[in-house]
C-alpha cells in the first residue's frame, strides 16, 4: 500500500519518477502525485491526480523539468481519494514538500495545535501535519528541521522531504514503513520498494526504524533521528528489472501462477542433503541441541501467510512431532499472549514488512523469545529483526493476491519440518520419503497446469454464483481457507471456508442448488470421512466440485491433482484453486492484478 519514489542526479526526473510509480502500482493506490525541482529552478513544481498513474501522467505539462523530485501513490486512510488529498503535500509558502507512507497516530491533536496557531489546512490527511511541522521548524538545516518535526510525531512513517531552500538534497526517514535507498553513479534513488529501483541500480541500502538519510547526487549519509551517524553498506539485489515484466501473459497473476514450478525448484535448490536424508537451512541459526529443546512452535502471519502457516504447523506436528499451531499476527499482538522460552516463534510475510507481523516480532523479541522469519524479500525488516530464518526465493510477486509466494512458503515449511524432524525422531526412511516427494513437486505442478483449459471452463460456470462454500478436513482445511480467500480477493464473490467435519454443526443450512461447494478430498486416511461429507451435500441437492487425487462419484466435477506424500499433498491441492479464482475473476471482468480496496504490502494497521 502506498508507494514512494525519489531521485536526485542529472537526468530529467519526471519520466523516472512516473516509471517508478508504474512499477509500484501493484501495491494498491487511489491517487498519485509528483514534485520536482533543480538547482537552476526557483521553487518546487507539483502535479497531483485522483486515479491511476496514467491519469497523473496526462496532467504533467510538457515543460515540467527538474533533476530532483519525489512522487507517491496513495492508498486512502485519512480522507477520501481526491486530488487535494493526494501526496505530495506542500506547505503554504510552497517551500516544503512531503510524501509519506504510514499513519500519524496523534495527527488530530497536532492539527488542532497548528490550527490554533493560524495554520490553514487544505487536505484531510494526517500527512499535511508533518509538512507544516517541517515548515515551522526553527532549525537551520533541512535534516534538523525534519528531526525537529519527527520528535512530536507518534505513529508509523516512511517519508521523503524536499525543501526549496535546500534543493541539492532529499531527506528521508523511516519508522515502521519501508524506505530503501538506491545507489547509482552520480545519482541517488529512494523508494518504498526495490521494484521501483531495479531498472536503474541493484545497489541498495535499507533503512532501519529510527534511521534517516540525506541523499545528494553524488553521496548519501545515514544517521539516527537523534543525529548519531550510522554505517550503511550497500547490498546487491538479486532480482532484475525483467523479473517485473509481464512476460507475454495477460496479467501478473497468470504469470505468477505459471512460474510456480520454477519457483519451487528455486526454494529446494542447494538445500537437500541426501546423505543424511535431511536439508540444510543455514540461516536458521539454530543448532541441533537448541532444536531438540523446542517444546512448541507458534506461527504468526496475516492473510495468505497465515494460511501457509496453518499448513506449516501441520507439517511440523506430523514430521517433527512438536506441538504447533498458527495464529493471525494481528490478533496475537493484542491478546497479551504468554511468551514461553521453550516455544519457537515463526513470523511469516511475503514482503517481510507486514506491519502486524513486524509488530508481533518486536514484541516477542522484547520479551526474550526466539523468532525465526519465513520471508521472500532479502534484507526486509522481519528478516533483519528475526534471530534467523528461511528465504522462500519465490522471486518478485507483483499481483496483489499471492500465489507463487504462498506455494513457496508452504514448501519452505516442509523443509523446516523435515529439518526439525530429522534433528529429533524422524527416521532416515521417512526423511528420504519426504525428500523424494519434494523433488516431485515441480513436475507435478507442471502437470496441474495442463488442466488449465478445463479449469477455465469450470470457472465460467461459477461466475454467476453469489456465494461459494469451501470445505476440507485436517490437511485440506487450510487449503480450503486459502482457496476461499483467493476467490474473495480477486472475483469479489462471497466465499466461506469450513472444516468438512463441521458441516452438520450449522453450515448444512446453507446448502442448496445455488450454492456451489468446493471440497478438498485428498487420498489419505480421511478419504471415506470426506466422501461422507460429499454425500451430505449431494443429499441436499448441492453442486459439488471436488479437488482430489481420483474421480469422486458424488461430485459434479472433479479436478484431479497428482498424488504426492500425504504430508505434502496440501502444497499441490491449492494450485488448481488459484486458477479457478483467476478464471472466475476473468469471466467477471475484474481488475485481477489490482483488486479493489486491497494492497500488496500492508504496512499500516
């Protein structure tokens, strides 16, 4: 949600900033804006627009030159989407411009004080408070003005600030919302996401919370909000600009579903140890003795990451025989949970910046817990805060709804479960069995993709449904939950997921011909139990789509998924349901990559 792009150098800045905003469109937004200046220009020039980046681009005049600038895509929190509420925001004297991701919690109180001092506000946003605070600061240097303003601000922010009297620099700061610097040749970049940078540089510096930076065309320096210098060494990003291209697909979602076989191969590569029937996960920072002392595992995530954590918890219990469960991070951090020194906590986040997950990690660390991260983005906040972890190596995921990252996260959990199991009591034979199953996954995913045309036809028959029910039992239940979420996110059809065993305890009242049910029916020891659930639905004239390893007699249609090991089956069974959600949304004409009201990276509460 929300995107920041900034540049200082020699090039014409407006085209660079607009291109950067386009690369951040996947994050979700409702308005956009841009401010530019240069050493030869008097003052700051600004253009803002409600709508897409293309709407902003259409408003930018031909003579909008500059070599320094900041730009923003906004996802409304304070104030409705509008030209006035769009960022950047400027001070009354048109000297200060600010773009801001995050939420200023005490904005209302600060606004009242500023209004009492005669300040006139133009927008409804919390960000405008920050602009006026910087403009009214008594310090002489821009860095000190920003620091003075931030001292009275409570909340989260990733900001970039320009000042007409200091047009040789951009000052940025971070607290709870990502800020990434891009280091170029006599030019510097800043963004909230590396996606906006990789076309121009792969040398980046990620700011920590409580850290600021000053960017000049040929230099940068970092320091704390208290003014103490910090040492920031640039790192090289492994992703390239081509990773963000659509690659001949109609949408990023379609592309990313099709990338899953290769993505799974990446997460496995170099990690399997055939000699001991286990895996190498060097980033865990957890030796065998420490692993054997773990008495419980608690997995924390939000949305799709939470569902991946549910699958991961089941794998850990089955393979490592350690009690494990998953919980929404947003709930965990507010319920004053008991933090047990013998519990291993695992934080899951595609971006590594999800605010609720990061806040839970920080609370756990404060209480002395051991926390591992399972994330996709190298060097992200959760990766840095955690004691160790596993990168899922899914590559950039541009579509707002997660597909390949979900699958790779479940595979990463399988690796972790195998590692913990072999450290404890899992036999060599079972370790070898799981490894063989993991190696089959890429080819089996490719096999599922061969059914795409049939799944598209099935989706077209579901597009008129007003609601759908997804059911699964034990291993199938997290799959049902994730499939339900995917359909909701991308098609806007109401969907509900329920344990198949709970049908008789209420949901059967919903069953009728107009309510399609998608049933997850793996060929495991609960097969006959799942078939009994299908009988109950069919007896009430319900339409059934089964996702199974073999044809199901009671189903109106069965999507066949290749059989793997029982513990690994959930990884595969969700993939055809991603295609089902995709093609249902396509039949309805939805904006598949940018679903309404949603953002890719949720960095505020």
